[in-house]
C-alpha cells in the first residue's frame, strides 16, 4: 500500500482543524480560533458565539451571524476573558447586542458591520464594559456603549475611524479613551457623543458629526477638539452642537455632578439653535477658537448656574454671538 506523503497528511490535518473550528452551533462556547465558512443563522432567543477562553479570534471571513430580531440576545458574547479579536469583513445583525464584551483587556474589533439592528426596543451594536486597552476600528457599528461599573475601569480604549450612530462613554473610572476620526450620525436621539457620569480626561477629536450633539454631562477634563458638527438641517431634538452641564452620577451616589475643566476647542459648528450651550452646572471650562457659524439663534450661550467659564477667542457668524445668564464668564 503506498504511503501518503507527509505534506499531504499535514494539509489534510490543517483542513480538518479549520473545518472543525468553522462549524459552529449558535449558543455553544468557543475555546479557539474561528473562521466562518458560511453564514450563521441563529434561532430566536439564542446567542451567536459565546467566548470561553482568553485570546479567542473570530474571523467573520465575509460571512454573517444573524438573529430574527431577538430581545436579550448577543451575536458574540464574552465575560472576563482577555485579548478577544473579532475581525471582518462580515456582519453581526439582528441581535439585542451585536457584540457584548464585559471585562478583560486588549480586545480588538475591526472591519465588521454591526449597524443594522432589531426594531424591537433599544439596541446596541458594541457593548464594551470594564475593559482597557481595547480598540474598535474601521467598522459600521451603530450605537457603541463604553463604560465602567463601580469598582471597575475602562481606560485607554480607542474608537477610531468608524461609521457610527452614537458613542456613549460613562463611569467615574472611565478615562483617557480616544474617540477620533469617526463619521457619526444619530438616527433616533440627539446624542452623537456622550461623556457622562464622571467620565474624565477623554478625547473627542477630528470626528464628523451630522445632526447630533456632543454632550458632556457631569464629566471633567475632557477635550473636544477639531470636530465638524453640522446641524444645518436638524431634527427638533438637536438644540445645540455641544452641551456642557451637570448630570447625576453613580460616583456621587446619584447626586448631580458639575462638568468642569473640559476644553471645547477648534471645532466647526454649524446649524441648530445654539452652537455651544454651557448649561447649569458647567464651571471652569474653556470654549475657545471654535467657528460658531450659521446657528439659528445664538453662537455661545451661558445658562443660569453656568459660572467661571472662559469663552474667549471664538468666531461667530450668527444673529446673536453670546448670551450670558451666568456669572464671571469670560467672552467674547
């Protein structure tokens, strides 16, 4: 009987391993690398892939993981494991949350399509909690939720170069994250980017936002710079391009926390009612060198209880450049 060449045996072994890694059952744990070779269609109420180990790589390989508009389901779910990689091209759609990662650090989500979501209730494309050093890049991601629960942290994550609906960053130990070079266009709410509940020292830089607001609620030390925010044709909920003010925070037991030491600099903001709104509880923030053009009413507005802010050095092309109802604010 002729012997099978070693190279052929090796090829057959690798092929069998690849086929085994690619044949997945919805809801079953995954302990090693997966490269899809066909679409995964999951029944209602069942998750797609459930991560069961550190350093698992999911390669969508041009295919999709789908669900029939299921509530409380996840396309890919991971809890406490680190170094998870989810790469496209390919899509994860129809689940309550397309990708849900809770815990573990240094995850990568790249070049996936998670923008089409169910019409049943609120949906999140990417849920990344209690994680640091992770990246979401070059994807269609719908709504992104990045945050840290009490006692955990979410630091030095990067959300870069995506096509997104909204990006929410929250938590008192959520800091030094980067949101840059994204195209953001909210579909159902006013927030394009929200930094809230104590989020601090984050950067929102170089994004293009259409019909949406950057909201700094009860957050401090953040930088919002060199973004283009266009609200010339805006829905009724778009009141201002940037809003800064106090907001309840778990860091303070649910009490209101002021927005302080934030920098809003070098942005081009057009349309909407107000360019930049310094709402109640905004204190010691800097708003400078922004182009506040073609607002419906006011370029920069300081509301009552908006005090000690520096609003000097902005450019205006608007019926009323500044309205100041606060105290000790500096302008123009």
